[in-house]
């Protein structure tokens, strides 16, 4: 039986930990990610973000994205765009090519926005997206909020 987790018990600065569950991402019926070697970042007020090694990602379907952002904890992120047939999903994922030392183990690992893909799975449970569209947290039944990104949380 899985225990419930409150995002308000997650630390700040965030913590990185290995994930025992299988992580999958599906778009247009194609498995884009299938990993049992993922890590997750846990940060106060945010659902977990899952990072998967590039070897477990259909990198042949990704092209450089347009976005760049800076995380005060992890460093500079670069974005990736997914192209599946005629379908293009801009900035569907991001990675830290040269993360800060505490996050060195996820260098080049990719994190996918669950709200931009057709399916995002943690084990046998389909995840939903963190509200608001900016953050990339994955919400499952064991994760409790309220979550940053929901209406009225801009100043958190």
C-alpha cells in the first residue's frame, strides 16, 4: 500500500531521489519514455517532477526547443520539442545539461510536462498535470496539495 504524501512536507531547497516505479510517456499511441531509472525532484508546494535518462527516451523524435529558463536550485534548463508524424509539441520537455552540483546526477535527463503529452504514467497510475501550465509536476492519487500553480498561488 502506497502512503500519501503532502507537497507541504517536501523540502526547500528541493530534494532529488530515485524512483522505484516505472515512468512512461505516450503521445499519439507511441511510447516516448519508458524508464525504471528515473529520479524525481521534490520541492515544497509542487508535485514531483520526474527526470528520465536520455537512453530511456525516444530522442529520435525530439528536436531542440525554443525555451530556456533558470531554476535557482538546478541551473539553466534547455527545452525539447517533440515531432511525431505531423504532430509537433513545442517545449514538451526540458533538461539541465550542466546542473548545479546537488543535481549533477540528472545532467541531460529529461523532464516532460504531463499536460502536454497524451499520457504520463507513474507505475500503473496515470498522472495529471500540475495546475497553471508553467510547472511540470505530476499529480497522482498519493500526492496531496494544495499545489503551486492553482488560482491564487502566484505569490507563494
